[in-house]
C-alpha cells in the first residue's frame, strides 16, 4: 500500500519529470528549469 503522503510525493515528482522533459533546450544557456519538489515532508 502507498500512503497518501507518498502518493502526493510521487505525483509531485512525476509532474517535475514531465516539466523537465518539456524544457526548451534551444534556449541554452538561458534555460529556466522547473522547481524541484520539496524533499521534506
């Protein structure tokens, strides 16, 4: 079973991964990276 807290964390990290994959690399070196999800509960 996955706890509600772990589920919320997983959703946040999956959203982060999607955002990183959507970064426009043609703007290098002026890339604005998505914010990393909180590592603390």
